[in-house]
C-alpha cells in the first residue's frame, strides 16, 4: 500500500513538473515566433523602401526611419455603402517612410487553398504600388505558388490601385491598373485580385477617416 502511494505521488510530481516545463517551452516559443514575425514584417517594409539594415539592427533602423500610424477600432461597415465587403470594427496599422512618404500596410485574405498575406507599399499619393511582397501562402507549387515569387510580384510595381486593380487571365493587361494573371492559376489570380482590392478599400477608408 505504501509503495503504491509513493508511486502515485511520484507520478503526480512528475506530471506537474512535465506540465510546467511544457508550458514554459510553449511561452518561450510563442514569444520567439512573435518576435520573428515582427522582424520579418519590419524587414519587408525596410526592403520596400530600399533602406539598408542588418539582422542585428533591423529594429533600430525601422524605428529611426518608419513612422507607425495606428487607427483603432475603425468600422468600415459604417463608412461604406457596399454590401459585398462589410468589415466590422478593427485596428488598422500603417507604416510611413519619413523621407519620401511611402505608405505600407499588411494584407491578408483567402487564396485558393489557404490565406495569402503580405505587405503592400504605395507611393505618397496612395494610388500606385511601389512594391508588393507575399510573406505567407499555401498555393500549389509551380502554379498558384508563383504568387509569392519576386519575378511575378515585380510586375505589380507601378500599377495603379484605382479605380480597382485588375488581374487579367487573358494576357490583355495594358491599362495603368491592369496586370497579367498567373498562367494556369486562374483561381489564385482571382483570389489575389479580391484580396488586394478589399484590403486597399478597407485601409484607404480608415486612412481617409483621419483626414476628414
């Protein structure tokens, strides 16, 4: 009986120690993941503005050159008459280059197989793409996955976001707001167009709300 009790106590103590260790590792890992994601975001914004940095000083360089503008609890639904893209209250964060006025913000939305997220940087007039980078995507490698490749994203440079960006599947892009779709990946191209359009609409409404 005594041996059984000792065994139970030992198992309980071992379980408590193991659980505590797992919780500690989870918290540490989660914090590092957040830090890595923030460093990745800051690096993408600095790259978009052609600002030099190293892994060691990325945070300091970012703080010295980029102004963070946060618009809290903006309700797009109240600001828009559209019914196909209603968005309730949420925070919007903009990153403005303090030298040339370029403005960056994050975008996210559903692709063909999962979310596509990244950072878009616009000129100071907020109507033309300076750079576009995809940070996360789950599209088919070699097809929709091309949406994250630098070669394809570079074709967006200089494209107008107004009146609405157009990603054309027939290769007929010739207007300032038109771009060619990914060959063989119509679904991803259509989804990416929707993501860019909606995020631009939401963010511009939030931005304009501060200048009314």
